[in-house]
């Protein structure tokens, strides 16, 4: 169900960070983390360690918003 959305995001996002290094996170993990924060209502900084870094997840959230 979300695969078409993730595919579109993959095409739209930059393959490299501003530093020129390749991105190190999976978009599916980032998307799941955003859904987790949305469902639970927790602050970004309390995102469990099973997900990517909260700052990275929030940066993607802000860019996609």
C-alpha cells in the first residue's frame, strides 16, 4: 500500500546529502518512525532506538511535510 509512495519519495529525494556522502538510512525505516511518532504522540527525541536517529527522522518529516 505504501510502496508507490515510497517509490515516489525515492525518485524525488537527493541521493546524496549536502556533504556529498550517500544517504545512510532506509526510507521505509524513516517512514515507519514517522508513523510511530504520529500514532503514539511521543516527542521526537523519545523515538525508540530501533528507528533511525530522531534528528534524521524529523528532517525527513519536515522536508516531506
